[in-house]
C-alpha cells in the first residue's frame, strides 16, 4: 500500500485499517514531511509489531513483522524436552515469538519441567491434557492457543541448531512463498 496523507485522525485510522490488511512482511509506504505526522505514526504503530523506517525527510515505510509460534507436543519426554525448549531460545530471532508446549498426560516429571520454563520465560506457555490423546491432539491444542502468523512444530525429542528458524523466515520473506 502506498499512502499520501495530510495527517490528522482520519489518516491515522486509514493507516491502521490498511495495516491490518497487509500480510506479515508487507509494507505501507508513505510520503509526508510534517514532523508531527511522523511522530503520530511512531506512536500509532508502537504496539503493532511494526518496523518503521524513515528513508529521508519525505519518504517512510512501515513493515509488518512476523510473529512466530513454536509448538511442542510432548508425552513422557522430560529427559529430552529441556534441550528442545532451550534450542528455541537460542535461535537469535529478529521477530517476536512464543513457545507453546502441550503435555499429553505424561507420567514422568514433564509438568514440573514445564512449570520451571513458565517461570523462566515470559513468552512460554504450556497446557496439560488429563487423558492421553496422542500427538495430533496435543499438537492441535498447541495450535489452538498459538497467536503467530507463523507456526513451527518441533518434536520434544529434537532440537535445532542456532539460527535455523531465522534462516527459514529469511527464505520465506525473500521468496514470498507460502510455507
């Protein structure tokens, strides 16, 4: 979207409406030289997961960043789960993310481990099934609680090398493909 505006409340509302319609990675591009309007843009998009860039005194763009939900279904994997979770926090992501784990009625120390991680990381969430329903049901519980436009599934006995997810996101953005 390209925006040419004269500032004011109408312009702010229009920018927000357009911003909601663009896909993550997409941009609003505008031309306006008034410093008051530039400050309004900064305030308006401060809480919108947006990257605001001023190219020069007249040209700016707002890019909608991705939000990644990393999901992990698990059952009796307390002995491998820590390595899986920690590998997600070592990704050096340039976008906001969350980690969601669903314990599918484990009988080992999985729930205690999940409570530890919930205390350790603000963006860590977990859910517990009372009855084992299988990996698909646990995965679906994670997805039902995911807030991201991107979802990455990691099995609880696997881990990622650092920068793996950012590399995938970079390819996604560069190619424009759906993954």
